[in-house]
C-alpha cells in the first residue's frame, strides 16, 4: 500500500481545520463581528475623509512630530495608542527614522504601542463595571460573548499585526473579559509589526 503523498496530507489537514472552524462557529463569529462593526468603521472613515478634505491631517501630524520634543511625541503617541489608536503609527515610525538613534526610538514606540494596548484592555474591563453595560453584555449578548471569548486571540492577533487599531482590539478584549495573560502573549506580536515596518520605512531614507 502506497503512503499518502505530502500534498494530499496537507490538503486533509486544511479540510479538517476548515471543518473545525465551521463546527465551532468561527466563520460566523468573524462575519457577525465585521457586519456589526462595519457601520462604525464607515462612519469613522467618512468623518476622517471630511476633516482631511478641508484640513490636511497627515501634514498636521508631521508638523507635530517636527515641533514637539522627543518626549512630547512619545507622550502624544501613548495617548493615541491608548485611546482608540486612530493615528497611523507609520507617521511616528518615520519620525523615529529621522532621529539620531532610529532603532532606539522605534523600540520605544513599539513598547509604547504595546503597553497602550494593555491599558486599553483595562479601560474595557472598567467599562463593564457600569451597571447598564454589564446587564446588556451578560443578558442580551451572552451568546455573542461566549463566541468572542473563544476567538478573542484571533481578535488580538489581527489588531497587533494588521493596519487596524490595536487599541480597539484590546478594548474589546477587556469588555469580553478575555484572559489578560493571553492578551499579553498575543499582543506581543505588536512588537514584530513595528520591527517589520521599521525595516521597510527606514530603508526608504
């Protein structure tokens, strides 16, 4: 009897993985999360577009990094990465590239973003202490919370690696009470993203 080929084995593994995700409701969880967040994302994008049409946001942010001292830029970045994280970190990475010790400043930015996300987690956790929010989550959103807690790691990884607000992912993790130790572990991928972006952006200088 001939042994199974490697390609066939890999295909079987992917099929099993697909079946697992289907049975456990992972695909439905992702779709529901995207569907519910899409209106808010579109609203934020539209607001940014309208503001940027009459006021160059990127130019203002670049000017900010040029006029503030280094500690001021770091403080502003920490606030941004803690509260929604809507300011693109690439602007700050480019700023770090113009400093005398670019990798040192990039390392500082990476850890600021990482710890800003962890602080956002606690903000989300505090939000759940509000009685009305607690009742809504535990009663009306019980089923959704169960799936969210199951796939919370995916939420953190996406926020850490992709060009999406890491702060919002961590805030959501705090709201659904995803284990903090897992947020610390998965969120550390944020440091990898800054390393990759640094290699790309610094090579352009």
